[in-house]
C-alpha cells in the first residue's frame, strides 16, 4: 500500500478520476463531497474507498472527515485539496455578493480548512509528514472574462500552496499545486460548446481527458517527501491560454 489519501470533491469530475486512480495505484482512499449519492456511485466502482459526506466550509464537518479517515486507515499521508465551485458568469459590476461569498467560502476557506486539518494530522503522526496537493487552475495565472470570483479564489489557492510549502518544511510536509486547463468534465462542458473570449468573441475551446490529470496527481503523490512537484500545468494543448487577453 502506498499510503492514505483524502480527496475532497471526490464524487465527480477531477476528484472522482483522481480518487479512482489513486486507489488503482495502491492508495487507501477517503473521498469527501456534499452529495452522498455521487460519493456512493464512486464506491460502486471501488468499494474499498471510504466515502464521507462533508461540507468543506464547516470546520466541524472537515474535522469529522479526517477523524473518519484516520480511524479507518490509521493515518493521513496525502490530501488532494480539490473541492471547488464557480459563480454565474458576470462582469465585475454585476457580481452578486452571495455568489462571491459562496465561491470564496468553498474555494478559499474550504481549501484552507482541509489543508489545516491535514497539516495538523501529518505533523503529529508517526512516521511524521505527508503531502498536500492543491487543485489550482489556469485562472490562478490569468483570468477568464466575467469570472472575477473564481479568478480571485484560484490566485488565493496559489498563496495557500506557497504558505503550506514554507511552513511544511519543519514537519516533513510537502505541498504542490496542479493547474488544470480544460479537462473534460461536467464543469467544462459549456467551454467545449463555446466560451467568451477576452476580445468579446465566442469560441469553442478544446478539452482533454481528465485521466491525464489523474495520472499527473498520482505521479506527484508517489514522490518521496524529499522531492516535490511545486507547480505543474496540465492543459489542452490548443486551448487559448498562452496569450490569453
């Protein structure tokens, strides 16, 4: 067995693909998400996976997730900090506070709460240490139009990655970030059909198989703790990223 992994947002999309790939690679896996039905569908594919209904914006719920993982498997070696949402498309002047607050609550506060809980467990366990992999985005580098809440949240994720990397050194905790561009999931279905570009035009954008994100995370997770992929970008080759804007 490789170790024990916790995957948030594990019921669908990137989280599901990563959880199943880690399981196939020999990890013991706990998945978290708000939709119990989606989590149970993952367990149909891999019954050994532990599914824990979790609200990452609630610190008590996050604590229960890690308690369950530690109780079931004995320790926590890896967190794939993946849970995230987006807001309805709107220019800055039209962003509703409730939409802004929801994105920041999940993508920033939720990511912090999960990282904090993982950090605490990893620093205290024996053998000490572990790895946190944050799901960033190309939006951690450059914005899409009409996506200010998501863009800000993903820039914040980069700050969290750097803070965890610095503070983790004293506790044998490594932290890296995978920035993903247009993996084919339900969230990117509209992008494949046509997406607003920086020049105001609409254009379909290419996507790529989410399994290549999963294999990238498995590679990052499998490194010894004295080696780390700090930042990696995995994207559809021909998507409009280089030169965006």
